[in-house]
C-alpha cells in the first residue's frame, strides 16, 4: 500500500515513539534499523529526510542519535 520509504519512515517513527521520554533517550540509525529488521543505510537516509522536515532531531557523536523534535 505504501512505498518503501514511507514504510521505513513509519517503522522508524514508531520505534522512536516507543522509547520517547521527553527527548532524553536517543537512538542511532543502526539501533532503529536492527530493531525493525531494516537496511541501515536506507534508515539513515529516511531519518535525514525526517530531520530536514523538522519531525525529528538528530545529534552526532557519542551519546547522539535521533529523537522527536
């Protein structure tokens, strides 16, 4: 019904919703991909798009990752 990018975005956002605690917990693209059985590179691309759209916030480096904006 949905395209691959949309399915991946829904899976990633639902994973972020599961751990959401006001933005304290951040998940890496690898953690999201592994938990949902998705391709790591494609998840990274989708997360970048979601970040540019202002839906999520990403932080680089140790302790970094993604959470809702």
